[in-house]
């Protein structure tokens, strides 16, 4: 059997990006984050860590709200023009890493995951701004940068409401590898 080469996802050309494509890209980023938070919440429900699961469920709602707002903006400006940006063109822009969920995860740990994800998204938008030529796309990405900073502040405000971290807050008490 001949091994087939792995196909690489098409890269995004930020220099030539249109506003429609930029909005579509932003929608996909929000969808990816929403879906990942949903997956993490489901894992934490199985691990019986309701506080962390509830926070990730809250993040699902936040990402979905932002996605809906972007879709409405797109509909108003571009109607039903076809989407040309595909999900495989992005990966983990804002979404938490798959391995972030832990058994016995605390709410603080869940907030830390969300904060890292918002910081990652901000860093992404800042980095692509260097290549954006279209002024409308630049304005959109600058707005998205600002929103990611706002999201970071929201997460930090939630963290400030929690009691100080205990000695076991950063200990991973999950099961070790199973013998084979």
C-alpha cells in the first residue's frame, strides 16, 4: 500500500483578504472555540467537575453570541453570497487545546484555560494585522483584537471572585497511563 502525502490546509492570504472573507474567518474561529468549549464541558460533566463544566458551558454561550453577531453583520453586508473560507484553513486560533480538560478540574483551572485561549486569539489577530492591506479588514481585525482583550478582562474578573488558589489547585490528579 502506497502512503499518500498529507494534504496541507490552504493558507489564508491576509494581504488580499476581503471583508466578506474576514468576517467568514472570524465566524469560523468563533465556531471552533464554541465547539471545543462544548467538548471540554462534556468531558468535565463525565468527570463530575460541575463548576469547571459550567464555566465552559458559559464560554459556549459567549462564543455563540459573538458568532451570531458576526453572522448578522455578514448577512447585512453580503446577503447570501457563498462562503469561500473553510474551517480547515484555521486551527486552534482561539479554541482551547484538546488536552486542557482534567479530572477534578477546578473552576479556577477552567478560567485559566479560557484566559490562555483569549490571549492566544488576541496574539493571532495582532500577528495577522501586519499583513492586512484592506482597511475594512484591518478595522474588523482591530475590533476583534479589542474584543479579545475585553474577554480577557471578563475572565480575570471571574477569577477575582474566586477564593485564593489552594495548594492543590495546580496539581493534576488524573489517572496515570494505563499499562498495556
